[in-house]
């Protein structure tokens, strides 16, 4: 979940370790994000299916109740290892926090569609040329990509923003970080 850091802040996501405190403080509707640890489906007396889903992030683990309507619409996202964004309604029940799921979305898709973009600091002009092939594989979206080429002997930088917009997901950012010729990646 580290790779989602700035994006989670920009989206107003509550960290899982803060959920109980926020609900106890009177905030009942939250947007949370995490990696699915497990899904346990059951059948209610009414015959409808529901599930208990465990999510984790770097700050904690929570269990959600997913009722049939949301479960049917999002079952494919509830596989272990899948990063999700979840809108929940929470309440205190005795000494336990109960969270009922209102909506579940792919975290990667939400982040890619909301990403402001990145600045890529290039080692040299050859790296800019190599970027063409890489960028042709990045889906179109809303994120900006700026290429920055430094001229240390002149103490200057040349920055140019690409006219196209891209889906700058955490996996795309991570790929940029490991590419030869890119010295630094700054998320916008």
C-alpha cells in the first residue's frame, strides 16, 4: 500500500488503523482502502448471500460485512491480494466496531482516474527517447507527465509536459522508478 501514499491522501482515504477512532468519534461514513486478505461467504436465513471480508493496509486490519447487493456487484474484486477502495457505514455495537459496505471499487482504477501525474527527472536526452516506447503502453487517463532534463554545468533544468494525459496508476509509477535513465520520480 506504500505505493498509493499520495493518492490515498488526495482521495481522502481513512487509514485502517484510524477507523475505530473515527467511528467512535461520530464519523459513520468512511472511505477506506486496503488489500483483501480473505472473503468468507455465508447464506442468511432469507437465502441471500453475504460475506465477511478482511482488509489490510500498513496501519491495521479490519473486517467488513458485505451484503448481497454489493457482493453480487463486486465479488470479482474481493479476491485475496486485490487492492480495493471501499465506502463503509460504521457503528459501535457494544465494544465492537461494525462496518457495512456500501460500495467497492478497484483501487488501481480509482487512483489512475484521479492521479494528478508525475515529474520524471531524466539522466539524459537518450532517456527521453526511450520513454516513447514505454508511454505507448500506458493507458490514456487524466494524469499529467512532465519530463525534466537537467543541465548541471549550467545549473538549469528543462521541463516539458507531454500533451497527452495518462492513467498514472501506482504500478505505472513503480515501473518509472525502476527504468534505466530515470533518476527520480515525483508524484504530483
